[in-house]
């Protein structure tokens, strides 16, 4: 898209490059002052890094509470035109007479018609594994006992997408992870696209698509725990267990995970092993506690 103001009169339109929280606020301030504002963002949507944060340092404020009002205001302000999924290629001219060349990347959806229903994600063969509705998954490598357990779990729930989460919870409780064949069986049995089941399975931290250890160690690396030395605890556990964060020991005894805020910041640093919570824990004490968890 080429936008230019190459006549001699100054014009009152402004281009703000970057649709993060700073760019949005600048666009809003300028729009409120009466300028026509073009808000340029290279990502498919505005929001920037802040949209990916839970809390902000040092006040621990909810990031979305700061961002959401600005998102809404930039969306409905008549003086703001958002140019998302677009990049600035050239800028020339002088104040009041700038000329810009903007590249607008192709989209597969019409943003004016998008309602955010996410149905397009399920139909996308690039992002999701294709599926064949109604076709029984191939299960040659699955042990009979495991299949019996899964069929029993599937029999507990009615058909429909509401059953996905409880079924995945039950499978996790049995196997400690979600084998691919089990996801195919869930999709087949519930009559849903595999991509929908995979999407739920990958959304929650509770679920894992990799085999996990018998005991899950979660070290909180949220702000409060980080300040109280969570990094050192992760380091010492990695040394002791000879795994990196996110990995499982060779004997499948422990899986080590780093998580963001376990909701008990007053006890920082906090570690959980299975259902047990260890508050104000030290590396040395924690390593001793590991002996209490059998292989
Ligand atoms: S930051 Fe660790 S429990 Fe909240």
C-alpha cells in the first residue's frame, strides 16, 4: 500500500510504528488531539509483548487490565486506522511532507469479518495435523491393557466437546501424559477434529504430550520466587537430577518444570512435588526431600 503526502501543505495525519502498549497509547493521545492516526504493526494483531504477560514488574499488576482498555479504545476510535500485519518499507520526506511505503502482508481471513471464533484454526492444514473424521485410528503399537483403560475412560463421559478436558485429565491421571494415539481415540470417539483435541491438550500446563516422570517437580520462577532465589533452586535440581528444566530423568522418576507463580507468593521461593507444597525452601533441603519420592 502506498500512502503519500507529497504536496507542500502540512497534513494532520500521523503514522505510529509499533502496536504495543506504548504505540497504542501514543495513537490514542494523538487521535484525541484531533490527528488522523495510522497505527502500524508487523504482527497480525496489536498488543505487543504485554499481551503475552501475566503480571508486570514491579507492581505485579495484571497486564491485561492495563492493555485491554487501550485495545478497545484503539479499535473503536474513529481517528485511528490500524494497519496490522504490515511493515514500513520506506520513509522519506520532511516533517509535514513525509512519504511512506507500507507493505501489507496477505491474510487468509478478512479482518473486518473475523469474529474471533477460531474455526479457521481448526481447518488450517498448515498449523494443524489433518484428520479424517470417522476413521478409526491405527493402534498397532498400543498395548491391550492401555487400550482397555482408555476405552473405560471414554465410556465415562457423554459425546461432545465439553467432555474433552475431563477425559484428558483422566488420561493424564492414568498415564501421566497424553500419548498421540489416545488423542486420536478421543477425537474419534467424540466425533471432533483431532486439531480441536490437540488445541485443548496444548493449552493447559497440566497436560503433556511427552512422557513424564512419576513425580512432577514444579519450581516457581514467578517474580516473587525469582527474587528469593528460584534460579538457584532450578540450577541445583538440574545438577542433582542431571536433566534440564522441562525434561524427565532417564528412570522416569522425576520431571522438572519451571512454572510462573503457584499462587502462594508469600511463601517464596515455592516448589511443589506432586501435590506437596514446599514454601520458603532451600536447595539443600529440597534435594534431601527427593529421597521421600519412590521410583
Ligand atoms: S511468584 Fe512464586 S508463588 Fe507467586
